[in-house]
C-alpha cells in the first residue's frame, strides 16, 4: 500500500485534548527515509502535538501513524526506537555526560565495552571528547545542546525528533548549531523531524518544510518553493516579508489575472489560489522584487509616496504609501548611486506580474 | 608609593584599607538587619532559649544536697568507708543540726525524694527522721547549760554572744548553726532574740566547747561553760538516729549521701541510660529497672516506622499531585492540608474510635467475616495504634516537601528517558526517583524529628507498649517531679536528634534538602 521509501506516515490523524476543539485536524503526511523535515508554525498550531504523537507521548484521537509501514499507535514510546532532542535538552542532571550518553545503551542491555566505545564516538562526533565526566550543569548551553543531540543519536535510531532544540541559545550559537545539526544529518543519513517556530531555521536546514497553522498543514514544500510560491496568504505572511494588496479579480487570462485594488489601481498578478472573476483576493508581493523608479516600464507600475526610509547597510528599507496601503515595503539595494530617499517625495514603483501572487483573501 | 600599594592591603580612595571601608559600609546594613530581628530574637531568648537552657542545666545540677545538709556534706567528705563502717559522731552531730533545720524549713522530704532516686527507701527514712528529730534526748545538754548559768536560757544572751567576733571564732560550728537558725527565723518573720533556744544549738555548743583549747578573749560565760563541760553528762547523737531507724546504721545510706554531695552530678544522665552511680561506682541497673534504653530504642524504631510508612503513602500522592493540572492538584492539596485545620486531639480521638476493639474498623472486619468476632484485632493501646495514628497525623509533612520538589522536575526528563528506550519503571527509577531524593530527604527529616519528640498521640493511643521517650519525660516533669531526670532524658533526645542530623548531613548532604 504505502511507498516503501516512506519512513513515517500520518494517516487522517486528529488530536483533541478536551473533546471540544481539534488541535490537529486531519493530518496526512509522509516523511521519506533520510529526509530533514521541519514542522514550522506559530505556537498553538499543532506542530509540537504532531511530534509528541509521533514520539508516543500523546495518543492520537483518531487516525493512524505508521513507522516503516507498521502502525505504532499502540507501541509505547520506549519501543519505538526514536531519538529525541528536547527544547530544554532534558539531560539528566544527576548523571555525568558519559552516563547520560550511556543511558540508552544500558537500557538496551549493551555490554560495557561496546557502551564505552559508542559513547566516545558520540562525544567526538559533537566535538566534546573531554567532557564525559562533567555534569550537564557544568556545561554551557551550546555544549548541553550537543550532548543532547549526541544522546539522541548514540543508539543509532533511524528517526530523530527535535523539538525546538535551539530555542534557548543566543543568535550566533543558534546559527552555528544549525549547520552542525545539518551536517550530522547529512553524514549519518538519519531521518529528522524538526519542530520550530523560527522560519530562518526552517529554511536553512530543511529538505521540506511543513507550515502548520490552526491544526492544518498549510503548505508542504522545499524551502525555496515555500518562499517563491506560497500557496496561501498565511504562508506568504509567515515566511519572509510580504506586501499585501487587497482587491477583486476582474479578468482571468492564461494563469494571470487582472485585479482591481480597492482604490481603483489595476494590477496583473500570477493566479495561485483564487476563485474566478468577481472574487476577492489578496495579492502577495516580496519587497525585494519591487523596483523603485524602474528605468524601463514594467507590467505593474504604481505611483507611491515615500513615508520612511531605514538604512540597513546592504539595503535600504523604504516604507511607502502605495495604492492606499501605507505599510508597503520596498527593499532597495544599496548601490553607490542611490538617490536620497526623502520622506514625502513621490516615486514610481514597479514589479513583474509573475512576482506577485493572487492568493486567498485575508479578511 | 606604588610598592606599598602592591605589597600592603588594598586601599580605598581615602587611604583606609579597603576591607575596613567595606566593613564600615556594610555595618549600617548589618545594624538594620539586627534591629529588624531584635524583637523576635529577644522574645525567643527570654521565653524559649533561657528556660530550656535552665531546664537542661537541671540534668547535671545537684545543689540540693549541699544546700540542705551543708554541715553533713562538709564533714562526710573526710569519712573513708574502708576505715570505719559508719561515719563518726561528728558527722551525726552535724547531721542532727542539718536535719533539725531542714525539717523546720520542710526541706528534708525534698532531699529524701532526691536521694531516693539513687537508693530506694531513703525518702521514707528522711520523712520518719524529720518527724522525730525534734524529740531527741539532747535536751540534757540544755538542762546542764541552764543549770550552770540560767543566762543560757535567754535568747538575748545568745544574740549578744554571737555578735562578738572572738566568740564566733571560738565556736565556729555553733556560730554557723546559730546564723542558719537566725536566718530561718527572720525569714519566718520572727526575731531570733525572742524564740526559745532549741536543743540542737546546745548540742552544737557542747561539741564546740569540748574542742575549745583556749578561752582567751572569749566571753566569761563561754569560758565558764568550757570549764564545766568536761563534767557534763553526754548523749550519743548517733544512737538517737539509730533509735529512729536502724537504717541510719546502714553504710550504703551514708555512702549515697557522700556520693551525691557535690553540686554537680552525672547521676541523672547515668539514670537515663539505665546505669546507676551507686555506692560502688557505676553499675547497670537491675533487669526490672532498665527502661530507658528500651524506650529510646523503641522511640527510634517507631519513628523510623512512621517515617517509612509516611514515605510509602506520601510518595505516590505527591507524585500524582505534581503531575495533575494545577486546578485539580490545588483542590486535592486542600484534602492533604485538611488535617492541619483540625485539632490534633480531635484527630487522635477519632483514631481511638476507629481502632478500638469494639470500634469501626473491627466492626467492619467482623461484618465482612475477615476477622472472627472472638478474635478482634488489637489496634490500639499498642505500637500499632501509635504508628497508624501518627502516620496519619504526620503525612502532610511528608507530602508537602515531596510535592514541592516533584513539582520542579520537568516531565521532559521522564519523556527523554522513555524516548531513549527506558521502560516506565526504568525511567522512574533511574531518572525521576534520583531527582526526587531531596524531597524524600526533607520529608523524612521533618517527619522523623517531629515524631521522635511526639507526645500527645502516643499518650492517647499508645497504651504501655506504644509510648515514646517523650511520654516518660512528661511523666517525670508533671507526675514524679524528677526534673533532673526529665532534663537528662530531654538532653539525650536533643543530642540524638542533632547527631542524626549530622549523620544525615554527611550521607545525604543538607544542601540536597529542599522544602520548596
């Protein structure tokens, strides 16, 4: 029935805690062997619940979860053989680092020499070979993080779950750890399911990202697709920066639609997720695709007024009033010849029709 | 300049050593802190620490002997029982004076009671002697002195004689006796110059005069009496005492008085551990008198049992409470705390109703035919009763620290253990339990120390086999009035608790104890 390549399969999974509302609504998801899949979403979107169901700490209210084509709803967590890294690392404070790492090997009844070898290997993998005799409390946040990763991997699980593992680290360390985890994933070939609410983290590390909102996967795509072609307004809003323009579809031709904005401006947009003529739509446009005072005419040209400009080094962020939207953002690359962007000046903005997506209306 | 800075202490900007500057800066804070706690400190000091200190001091204090019979104690010091079987006449003379004064002040029974702790029968001996010491045949001395010179009959004569220091020096024993007599009379609101001269004073005078070598500088009255005293008819005070009770001829009675003469004694402490400082040194008490070691042992054993059963019952409850949602756990916590809001006496009395042989538990068991009507369980007035009732009463003290520690153990630890392949039991035993140990430590210490000194509950449900050392202490404080022994038992209990605390600190580490 199922594709043998698929390691994890959620089939019509629902979850409710109180019997009144569904936290996870009808989830269907396949995760391939060796894949790095990130569940991304705001808090309360159901992503952590999905992870807990997969780990076995929460039972599914309805539906079935398969691991290697075996239904695991009734398999207790300790028999699932899934490694897990927790948000606060959950390193056992009364054990040394080495004892922490040996724990999963001990409970599996592995002999002492083999345990020792594996612990050493795991420690050198995360570049902490000298730290075996320390207690977790004696390590820095980043070091604890690595030990937690090493512990989740030391018993060679095929699947590792990570629940916002970098949430407690500062920005610089977080970025460094992102690459380290990514490299470990590549070197070992394990399947990773990663939960985060940080979109940069998701885009940096993942093969595919599942964007969760309101208990539903809004879009499941590789990072670039997610950014370039969001399937709906939520994803467009949630991933990266985004300009919103509300209007009504007046004409549809060859995958392009003509939209009349509420102030009367007419735009052409890529038709992604919108009904027919007469329907409301929200156009999504990335700020970096906007040209300020373009040299040549573009498909969409609108007059605007500069409200504010912020110097950010490599680019200048210009907030404008365009088509009645005072929060319209344009990112202007910082070239030597940049002209002064003075608030109050009027300017033309233009962009290609394929760069703006007509999506479901935001109410 | 820079050399001095490097070699000497670090200096503040104004040149004073930094340490002193810092101390001065902190002094104000310290004074403030001290002022804030001063009222409580004074209160505790006056109402708690000082009285307890005084009480504990009674465990070694033994001034009653040397205060009640000072002359006897003084003269008895020279008596060597190996040389003479009984103390000589001198001691009996002194004892006569002491006993006469003691019975006047009604102190002889107290002394008898005190010495009775060490030698049974002394109490009644003193009581009997007190009644008859006023009727000794020593009146022959009075008669002979008065016959010699009627002025001896007049108390004014005595007052005048003992105001003169040369007379006082010549008659030391009589002087001391006269002074004590005078002090006593004045204490009673009487004038020694107006009260009849008692026989014991003439007896003392007789003894002094027979010893007096030179009459230089003494009153002619005394000089005349010294001349005559050689021809006086005498009476043996020792025989008088032996007449009252032949026990005064027993060596051990006098030995006990001698042994317990010093103002401080280890007797109470030895008593507390079933030893006795008797006439031939320290000995263990006879089998039927040994109770305290057994009682201490039982107190420890039962406290341990109570602590253990509290842990057994409290751990799952605390575990459940700490893992429930806050709303539910708060509600259940009220049930745990409910006993705190009920009087201890009421709870203990309730257990009396439940546990007695015609009580609720037995009735139910009989009704269920688990127990035969003729063989109802004896659940009260024994150790079982004490352990059941005290476990119930002290359970919250176990649950609360356990709960507060368990509340801080994140559920992710157990989850992590399970995800790493540990079964529920392994995850609990290897990961959860070690982290709850500080709570166990705190709860166990609390319950153990509370139960080791518990009094009311064992008193009410313990019968004879289920009572604690504290009940014995209370008995000595309020019934037998042997405060010294009570103080010694209390001190031992205190030392025991402190020692256990120290051992506990060594093994578990007091830093690991968390109360919340």
